[in-house]
């Protein structure tokens, strides 16, 4: 019931957290597990506000006590007394798994929960669970998810990560089991080690980073589409054999109904009921083993790609601000100046440490990222479409593609042309990205995909333009992309397509007989600058206009023909008023700084155009 979002407010009104909290320490192990499972679903489905409410109502006190009790039980080897009626289940570990998931969810949403994690020494507790990885990989994966969350931006926890704590993680990272769950486990732990890299001695940094990226490489090299196909075939065959075996067993067990006594009649339904209750909090039942494997693989690949993005990007500004920053002259200059190979700061914008760069190349990470940017295997998608339980995998495969495109964008930002393979590789990459957009029967409208692919295009075209590499996408293709995307509700998509058009236009301005195309680009950018509801997008459109019409005979001709100067002079006071009215409260400090630069550049650009007009008149 707590997995139904619409039901959660009713439960919260009836103080469900304070009702369930004490049950985490109930004398009955079954009650403990079920209460933890309910809180797990509540925290997972309720979101940030619900998790905040859970922490406010002190769920952490009984939760931490439960986690410590379970850890003590495992340390004392008290497995036999804690066995459930079903001897295949270890109740201590099952309760711990549910409790760790609650801990992970609330720590992901609430800073106070993370502080309590630090203060109560929960690291040692969950590391104890992690040591069970060889016999209970599900519990270990839950711990690994939790560790990846609590180690991110948590300097207070770094003091707890001594050599022995790191050794627990590193020993599991070196394990050789190739099952998908273990690939996921190693990937998650590699992410945690990246988060705590500040605790690793400088002499070991290079080897540790290489080990992290080796794990990511092993995850990304697996073909998810082929895995879906093979696993679905395996599931079909297994279910067929199981059905045949059950049919034979039923034939052998046929008896005269008159002999069946009342106790026997009650036994079979009861067995079924107990089995269902034992599986109460499982996300994937035991008869979905193959599905569980594929799900683990896709989660591993998504996680690996997300961490590679973090390796390439600065921690400041925040993700949202980074995506929406304009490409004004001043901000670009700042970015260029911030690239300093001799700098002691290892991860600044457009700066990649030598260790990370070497590990990326040694493990062929760029090649594997590029492979993941392709659309999911059509056969695998078809298989999932026709199976209700497998259908959610389609979205997961699409998510991996989007993360790969975002990863490609980050790699392009921090790598020079030679490291990427030279001009021919970049041109091939441009063709690949254009095929992703234009090869489908209908223009893609999925926002996450559009944001990712346009980000990658923007970074690629900027790199190619800076090195005077001829661009493969035609102006017509780019205009089609922009016209189809400019009304997207996502600001980042609109910012990207406007920037792409500005980059393409600035290149065309240096080529003869392009005035007509430049007119088309100029009109489009002017309309966006004047009409877009977001100041960030309007500012980007102005920036793009400055780039396109900055220089060149063709640009001058086109500017005159579209009456660029009078249009901008008329728009300048409107832009100032919008900034004054909308700027406060709606935009971040960094965005306002960029917009101030745009406003200043608009004044300079108008003066420059007036100078050109005077020269032409004379």
C-alpha cells in the first residue's frame, strides 16, 4: 500500500512513521522485517518531503538501534536462533537488508540523516554487512548503494575511512565473480572509493583510479541488448522445464479425493501463503532471476557512466547551474583560463587530472562510452515490449543511452582533439550524433534524450570549430533540430540548440556566399531572444547572435538585410527591464552574472554594429 503514492498522505496523517518506528525493535523478527519493508517503500516512494518527515519524527533512533543489533547478531554468529521457518532465509540478514535500504533512502534525501550516520558510527556497522557479500550479494548491494550516497560530499565521514575500512571495499573490488549482481556491486563500491579518494595516499592515487576505471570498463563492455535476448531465452526455457516437472509431479501424486483428510486440505493453501509473506518486501521475486540479472547490469552501466561524468566535471557549480550556464565571452574566457595543467586543484572546470586521463585512455573508456550512445537493440526492445515484467527495462536501456551521451559531452569538454583521435574521429562522431537525431521515422521528443544529445552536439561542434575542423551537419539539419527543439519545456535543451546554431553560424560567417543562410540563422536567434520565456535562453540567443555576426563580409551583409542593428537597439531596454523584474529570486547568482555579461556585451555589440554602419555609409 505504501508503494501507492496517492495513499501516502493518508498514512502520514495517521502518523505511520511513529507507529512503525517502534516495530523495528519488536520481539518478533517477522514484524521487524515487515515494518522495515514498509518504511523502505514509504521512503522510496514518498520522496524528499516524506524522508524529511521521517527524520523529523526520529526514525533514525530505532533504525540505527536495529542496524547495530543485526550487526551484533552477525558478529556473534547467532545465525541458528535467527533462522526463519523457511531454512533458506536468514532473518538477521533479511531484516538488515530492509533496514539498510531505509537508511540509504533517508540519507539520500536528508542531510540530518547523514550527520546521524556519521555520529553514530554507522560506517562500521554497514561494513560488517558488506563482508557477507559472498553469501548475500543482495545485502552487499544495498550497503554499496548506501555507501555511495553517504560518501558523496561528506568530509566528516572521511576521518572514519582508515586503511582497514578501505581494505574491505578494495578486497571486494578485486573479486572475480562475473554474475551481473557482482558487476553491480563492484561498480557501486568503485564509486564510493572515488568519493573517498582524498583519504588515499598520493602514491596510490594513480593505481586506485585505474582500478576504478577498469571496473567501469568491465561493466560497460557487456552488451546489454544481447544480454536481454539471452536472459529472456534462459527464462523461457527454465519456466518450460519447471512446468513440465510440475506436470509430472502432479500426475505421480494423484490420489483418491475420498482419502484426503481435512488437515491435508488446509496444508497446501497455507504453504502458498507463507511463501508469499516471506517474499513481502522483495522487489523482484525469486522466479525472476534472469530479469534481476539484466536489471543489475543496466544499473551498473548507468552508475559507471554517472561517475565518469563526475570525474570529468567540477563539483561547482551545481549540476543544474552547470547545464544552464551561458557561453558568453567572459565565461568562456574564464573556462579557458581555468585550464592549468600545473594547478594543484585536480578537478576544476575543463581540467582533467593526469591520473584520470591516463586511466580513461588505458581502459578504452571513450570507445565504450560511444558504443553506449547507440539506440537500444531493437530485438531486445521488442522482447521487452511483449513481456509486462520485462517492459520497464526499455526505459532503463534508454537511460543508459542518455547517460552515455552526457558522458560523451563531458569527455569532449575535457579532452583535446589528439586524445580523442584527431579530426577524422570527430567528424565521424558528428555523423553519428546527427544519425541519432535524424535517422528515426519521427523527430525525437523525449526530453532526457534531447538534452543529452544536444549537449554532446554542442560540445563537439565547439571543439571542431575551435580547431577549424569542417563540420558535417548541414545548416538545414541544424535548423530542423533547432525549430523542433526550441519549444521544448526543458531550458537546457533550448540553451543547447541556440548555442549549436551560434557555433554553426560563426563558422559559416567565414565562408563565401553564406549570407542567405546567415539571414535565416539570425532571424531565428532574434526571435528566440525576444520571445523565449526564460532569460537564460534569451541571453544564450543574444550570445549566439554576437558570435555569428561578429566578423566577416557575409555576416555584415546578412545583418543589414535582417535589420539586426535596429532590432537590437529596440530590444536592449526591454532586456534590461526583464532582468530587473525577473532576475531576483528566479535565477542563481552564477546565472545572473552571466546575464550581466550578456547585457554588457549587447551594449558593446550595438556600438560595434553602429561603427560598421558608419563605415559602410562613408
